[in-house]
């Protein structure tokens, strides 16, 4: 806890190999609930791993795995862009108007991610033939068949890669480019998630996030209730992500201070 002139800043770190953003937010909200004087947690975490493995997973990381997961100071600057409910609704409507899907619709996060992907590619002055990548971190709790409980504690995400040459990405309108993201995310299935987990259980490893040229990585989610925690001092005035794991092209989306529908983009 850091004491400020006009408030408090609470910091918390976690190992991303063990928990994802949804479990992290769940933990902080439970922690704040107890801080307010509650005698029990209203949404206890579920620790059952039986659908992963009947036996404990024995994993001794290599020296190399430990080395690449130590984050040096990156020296990068970051900014937070705040998108109101109205702006997000307008962006989503524009993408779906430009590209009507046969099934479902382009989500507001997909539309926003496409906007950033195009803007960053333009700012990087990528050559028309340069392949660019938008990597979205996709949650699997609801994709699992049957769906997992939101209280399932752990790391249940996979990476969804969408690729496009810079010239093609920038020549298309927002909706056409967002359609590619939508198709990638929609292709993530329960079978694929289960195969990923089974392969990991068979041969566990630590994920290393190292910068890839002309990539943006969209992580976290506006669905996470980051402003829902109250340590008995009232709602948070702001939420920021720490320095670990950041690199040129990292994009972190959180629920905005307006609440559901708004987005803070770091």
C-alpha cells in the first residue's frame, strides 16, 4: 500500500502462469469484501482441477524458463485512453454497419482492437507487404463444454492470432478488418481449448512473452469488474496495470470508470 497525499494506492502482483486476469480480479474483489468486514466471501473460488488432470502436475522449470520470465525495466512510456459508453457503442455500430456478418456480430472490443491495430500499424510506417499481427487473449471458461464456472480459479486463456499485410489492413475499412478478428475469435472452440490443455499437461512449460515485430497484443478485458472492489474507502478513482510483461505493442483493456460499456485502454 502506498500512501498518497489524497488517498491510497493498493498494489498486487501475481504469477500469470497460475492465474489469468479474471481470477486476479476475482481475488481482489474477494479481498476487498473481507476488508469491508464481511465474515465470508460471497463468491468463493473453485479450485477443482479434475477436468485437467486426475493427478498433480509435476513441473520443475528449467533455468532458461526462469531466466526469460524475469522482466527487466523496459523504459517504455504508457498512456491511458478513455472510451465512453457512447464512443464504444458508436464504434461497434460503425464496424457492424460496414460489415454485416452472417452469424453474430462484431463485438465492441473487436472493433476497438481493430481501430488500435490499424492506428499502430500506420504509426509504425510499416511497408505494404509487411505482415502484421493482432494477438487477442481469449478466455475459455464459457467455451468449455460444459461451461466452467466464472469462479473457477486458474489460468484459462489461449492466444488467438490474426495476421494481415500492412497495406491490406490499412486499405480496408474498420468493419472488414474487424471481421477477420471476429472470425479468429469465433474459431476458438471447446475442442481446441481442451487439446491445448491436454498438450500442456503432457509437457508443461512456462510461457515467455517476448516482443514480435509489428505485433500488438490485446490483453485483459472490459468485462473484468476492476472498479467493483471497495476496501471500505469507496470505489477506486483509477486502475492501472503494473510494469511486468510490457513491451512495444502491448494493449491492456479494462472496464472504464463509467462502468459497463466504457473502456480504459492502456
